[in-house]
C-alpha cells in the first residue's frame, strides 16, 4: 500500500468502474424502495456478462462462472437509510419517520429528494426548524428528535402539499457524491456510501473472478432491507445455499475527532476483516490467509457479539452458510457526508478475489 501522500499512483478504479460507483451513489434507494437501484445494478452486471435474476422481494443476483466450482456468495446490501413522509398538516408541512438509524442532529437544514410522488418526479423539501432568532430557549438547548422535525415543501396548504407528496413517499437527503482532499486524492464524500460501496465491491469481485476463469461459481447479491431489519440477505442465503458467503459492508474507522475508542482503524489502510462474533472462524482464516499471501493491505478487528451487518443473518439462514465479513472503512456513517477512500474499495475487491481464488484452488480447481 503506498503512503497516503503518494499522488503518482494509477487511480484505484478503472474509469468505467469509478463512473458506475458514482452513479450508484447518486441513485436514491431507501430501504423498501430498492427497485430502481437493483435494476441498474443488474443491467450493469448483465452488460458485463453475468447471469442476473431477482427474487420475490427485490434482492438482486449476478452470477459468473456457473457450475465451475464451489458456490460463493458476495453480499452487499442495496438499501440506504432515508426518511418517509408520515403526515401532512393543514398548512402543508410534513412530518417524517426514519428509515434506518439517523442522528437527527445531521438532518436539520438538509434538502430532501422526496421520491415516488404524485407529482411524478422527485420533489424538493427542506428539513427545517425555526431559526435561532425565533426558536424558543428550551428547544435551542435540546437535541432534536426526528419527531420534532418538519419538512417544508414551499407551499401554504395541505391541498398544495398533497398535490406534491403523499403519506408513504420515501426520501433521501439530497447530497451528491464529490471528490474531497485536493489533487491526487482518492477520497469521495457522499450520502449512501453505506452501502453502495458494498454492492459495487460484490459485483466487481464476481466480474473479475468470472473474467479470470476462476473455478468457482460467484454470486454477487444485492440484498434489500438491511437498514430496516427486513433481511433480504436472509431470504437470499436460504435460497442460494452457498458453500461460503462473504458480506461486504462499511464500518467506522477510529481516525476522526470525537470518535469513541473504536480501535486504531484508518482510512486508506485496506479493508477491516472481522474475527469472532457470528462469523465463521474457518472462512475468516481463509480470507486472512489469502490477503497475506497476495500481500494485500488489511486491518484486523475482533467482535465479541453481533456484527450488525447481513453477516449475522447469512450464517444462520436455511442450512447456514459459513460467512466472513469484509468492511470498507468509511467515516461519518449514516450522515450525508460519509467518506470513503477508493484505495480501500480497490483493496477490498482484491482481497475478496484472492480469497475466491484460494477457495477454488483448495476445492480442486475443476
Ligand atoms: Zn450498511
């Protein structure tokens, strides 16, 4: 891994791949409303030569190397956190509910893209609270709850509001992906890095293994409903009966001010591989051995309890699948300014491909 200040390296991702990742980051897909992003992901997978399918609840599958060897599932959830319109008042202001886990502090003052609306396209709303000049003293000192927030649609009545949005319309914060960090930087800031990065890594790993002719059947899985606990990965895992599963998600590094003692995990130092908790020690051992043999960077983490990812589900779904977890370090998760380093995305893909090759070799390379 080159030092962080090295700027002459080739970009971590091929230009087409990077464009696709940025496109995924910009598509909205709050839990329960993953259909458009699943369709785009499958379209790209098909263009790359994978066999694609979807299950009854919208989880998407892209398979390479069918029948070539052990079935290996690489799971990245499609959905992101968001909000949903729960009420429209007489003056046309809306209340919202959380989809997934929000810190409401980050919501105040944001623009919303409200989706699936009667207006046809996305509708702009702002998450508003009265300005400091008129906010009463008690409210000023209190941390807001999602319940305290109102969405302003720029209208004056319920009637006007209802022409634009309906109860049940989902929304995401309108925050687009951008480069951050100056010339040569490999960092991106965006909403939805959790978990566009994971679904992208899963597809790239399947594509590369397929193109190299690795003796494994690799199924990239874009699962639905991770952020709201619905568990598309559970259903998918039951159906797939894979020999092994690798879940790809993001996790917080410890290298930011104000983070509680999360361990010495850093941006730019490779994926975080987790031992313990609900994971298969055997398969995690294969993953670590593959990364070491290929001299790829990684950071090791231990978890005593659950991982709070799809891995907690895939290991016990159906007959159970021995599962490992690859986490891409990303700062400020569940905010509109999530940050990831594309070198970590690259290293995550490479570690997973190295592991797939190792598993295929051990299975006899047929
Ligand atoms: Zn996630």
